C-alpha cells in the first residue's frame, strides 16, 4: 500500500522542538558534560540526522575539531549540509549506512557518537564493531537511547485510548539490554549515565503534536493500530479524548524522557 502521508524529517524536528520547549533539562548539555570532548579531536557522529550533535560539538569546541556526520537519510543530510553552508562551518556530512561497512579507515577517530539511532541497526553487533573499528585505541563511543521506563504516560494514554497492547519499541525494548550487552562484548569498558527530562504539558496540543510526530514517523511499528490515514486520525481523536480527561483530572501531563548514555572505551 502506498503511504502518502510520510513526514519523517518534519516529525523528527517537531519532536526535538517539543523536547526543548516543554522540557526543563538540556540533553545536549548533559551529553557534552559526560563525553568531555577536547579541541583538536577527530569526531564522528553516526546517524547524525540533520546534524544536531555535529553542530553542538562544533560550537562547544569553537570550531577546533574535525567533525564528520554520517546518515542514510538523504533528506536529513541535505538539511545538515545547508545548515553547514549557512553557518559557514566545515563539518563533513557523508552518506553512511550503518548496516554496511563504514566508508572510513580503521583507527581514525578519537570520539564517536550515535544518538537515538543505534537501535535501528539490522545487526547491532556488526554496527557496534564498525564503530569500534574506526575509533583509535583508547577512543570513546557515546550512544544514547530510551530506557524501558521512558515516556510511560505516552504509552499509558495510547493503551487507554485504543485498548491495544503497545508493540515492542526498537529503542526501549533493546537499548538497555541487547545494545548494552553488545557494547560490553566489543569494548574494553562501558559506563552508564541516566538523563531524565520531564516534559510538562499544560494543554493537550503539544502532547498531541508529539504523539502525531511519533506515531506517524514510526508507523511501521504501529501497524496493528492503523494502516490508512483515516485510521490514524481516528486513533489520534481517541488519544486526544484520553489526554484531555487526564488534563482535567491532574491539571497537567508530565511525560518523562528517560535516556541512557553509554560511554564505551576501545
Ligand atoms: C531519531 S533520529 C536521530 C538523529 C540525530 N542523531 C539526533 O539526535 O537528532 C535517527 C537517525 O538514525 C538514522 N538512521 C536510521 N537507519 C540508519 C542507517 N541504516 N544508517 C545510518 N543512519 C540511519 C536516521 O536517518 C535518523 O537520522
């Protein structure tokens, strides 16, 4: 069936925007505090999307680093490249499919990151070995992803609205188990840090915008919930009713993002 309401790029950027508007904690700052990147480093960001982490590293190091971002999504890479031109930064953005051998040399990078992306890999140990391969000895990899307790309110409201069981999410169902285990198998040490960011919604509108941007981007996962655009809108109506009821009862909706940061050393 043809899916003609796909908006992946906008969906990702919408969710990033809602995190920063309604959350009180800054995930980029949390990450910079724990990864401790230094001027002069050679840095790789895998699954860089529109370049969020690459630009954050660039700003933090005042441009004094060699930064490469790689992604498989041409539309997001295009956004990253035009921002690179607009800001006159010299970040390299490359086509990189993390299910294939990376087009990069062994022992090239001091630091690599893979934020909210590793759990989309088809063969997680393979992708982790590739990230390990391109790091210098002693180099570090940072990954981030949702922990099992992430966004409980979001899933509760969807369950209540639809009466259906939430399908296993590739992130929260695998990140702290399979991905952490693969990192421990490949790297010499792995440290775990937790970031919690409560998003506080006083009206249902931003919560619904977030829900829309999550369900429609990951629609393959939600195949048992909807297939057509009409089904999708019906589900969104049911979710809106439950969210409004919760807001009436509690005054606000608090959806806490719970993210694990794994720092692995080669
Ligand atoms: C949720 S986004 C995160 C993007 C970015 N790191 C950020 O934090 O804004 C997930 C990213 O993984 C990328 N991705 C998915 N499959 C990929 C693959 N096979 N190879 C490289 N990147 C992939 C997507 O294109 C998308 O940019």
